[in-house]
């Protein structure tokens, strides 16, 4: 790895502008949203990485939240439920992934993202989350019937030459406008409680959780299916494997490593689950460069530790370098 000014050039041929891991993988600038948006928004983030024009990253995404992404730079592809897509300079809506979604990006790339909380898509009058699993569509396909709701209009708000911190504030202003235009309904507080509980203990008993919150189990399961697009059991399985994946990529609290492994019956159980979600064994996952996946896992893990009250957002996370 080399360094030019305060920009680290990694062994992957990427020049990191917004921090990196100890292994040299670039990270995003990510933080909790402003307080006014906290009922709907889980995280806001910006990505800015320099690379040679013909440099291609083969990687993937596995996010547990719907994400609004504004692609400011880079030639992107994704293998979605609808097939193979190519994207550049546009605003996209990505549903949550049920397993790794293969993506590539050519050249330098920059993007702004808004990760939405469970239940927020319905509150903002978007599509059914179950219909959006493993899909990516243009912003136009949701709000394009409104004069303000096109990808072209949205991307005009962002100046690629301005600091990424400014991109995040612009994104918050735009989401605030969307909340106002769509009525500002809040997601159900039981869904938010389940979201936090899944961070704390994804081995929880679903029936016990429903009883504790005074809701009949079948009603609770329908509520979670509407919010996440998947059953509570599947949501918890994904939470377990994403925590393990973050640890393997070096973007998690090392003190939790043993506890995370003990969530599985044995090592073979963990390997089977990992292969189902990521298409490779944990060892292969460690040995394969994952610059885009690592960003996604790091933003989720940062949010998880903040939600659980285990990290002060004003302090730097221990896995981050160069920012």
C-alpha cells in the first residue's frame, strides 16, 4: 500500500478518500441521520474512491435494509432478481438482499446512500418490500409520476465536487421533503423494537418476543413480513450471518467474536449458513477482496453498536484507519 497526501492507495489499486480498514479496504463516511429523520432512516453514508478508469471491482451487496442510492460516479452493474442491470449517474432504490447480490464497478466511484428502517418504505408510500427483495429499480419507478420524483431531478441536487459531508446533508434534506410529501406516518413501534432485538440477540424466541409485546404471534409475523419482506425467522438468520461476516472482514467489535460463533450449533452449521447467504465458505470470504461488501457491513455494524448503546458516535470506531 502507498500513500499520496492523506489518500491511501491499497493493494487493490483503490485510493481511499474516506477511511479504510486495517487491511486497506476503503470505507464509507457513514453516520446516524439527523434526529428529525430517525423514525424512518437507519443510516446515511457517502462513498468516494479513486481508481484507474479500467479498474474493475467484482464484489457484492448483502444489506438488511432498503437503500436509496444516488450513483454519482462509476460504471455499475448488478445481478438482480430481474436480471443483469447497468447503472451510471442515477438514483436507485435497492430492496434488501436475501443473499449476496453480485455487483461490479469500473473506474473511480462515488455514491450517496440512505438506508431506511424496517417499516419506513410503507410509511413513505413506496412499493411493498416483499416485491423489492433482491431488486434494484430507478427512483422514477416509485415517484416518477410526480414532477419532483425523477432520478434526473434528484441527482441535480448533488454537486460531485462538494465534500461528502455536504452530500449527506443534502440527502437528509431530500428525505425530509419526501417524508413531508408522503404524510409523515411512523413505522410501528413493535417493528422498531424487533429491529433492536435482532441486533442484540438474533437467537431470540419469536413467540416470547410477541408475548412480551402483547401481540398475537400470527399478527406479529404478518407485521414483520410487511416491514422486512421476509419472515421473522429469516430476518434473524440473516442478522446472525451478517454479524459473522462483519467480524470476518474486520469491521466489528473483536470482543464479540466468540459470542457470535456460539450463536450456531457448531462450525458446520455456521459454514452451511454462510454458504447459503454468500455463496462461499467463511475462509473463502476472508481470502477474497470484498471492498463493496465491507462498506455495507461496516455501516450496519456501526449502527448496530450505536443502537445497542455500545459505542459513542462521537468517537472513531476501532476498525477505522485514515479518518
